[in-house]
């Protein structure tokens, strides 16, 4: 089981990839959505790891956030990223483009939802 710090390191590496070369969202919005979600996933796993928890799958991770007395604050943002990543990976390119039109990937998924999770986690542990 990875440690909290190891999850933080993966989140940091993912964030660097997301931001590289002016932002992955400028070249591939679908994969930017996926990497934004997995950045958030590792931050959530870092929180859980600090408490000795390990979430084996997406359902457990979702339940962990929904039921946690403090971390539930980021549950909605995490769920939005999870939904977008699922649409990016398994939906059609056109459907994703319609659902996340314009600058939605950058402005909403990354600069709002992921940023909200990062800000929350910065209060819990220094990671970035």
C-alpha cells in the first residue's frame, strides 16, 4: 500500500504533466480531464492513507469522501472530476466535446474542481 507521501508525489507528477507546455488541455482536453481526475484521486488516497484507510476501488473512495466528517467538503468536486474522466475515456469524442465545450476543461475541471481539492489538501498536508 503506498504511503501518504507516495500518493502526494504521484499527484505532483500528474499535475506537472497537466500543466506542461502551456497545459495539456490545449492539446488534448479528454486526457487533461483524465489526468486531472487521477491527480485528485491520489490526493484523496493520501488523505485516506494518513488515517490508515485504503480504498480498493472508485466506489469505496466515493463512499470514503461522502461519509467523512471533514473531507466530504471535496466530495462534489471529486465526483465531477470522476464523471468527466469517465466520459473522456469511454464516451465519444463528440459527446465529450459537447458536454465540456469551450474552456470548460480548463476553467471548470482544472481551475475549479481540481484546484478546490488541492487547496483543501494544502490545509491538511503540504504537498505542492
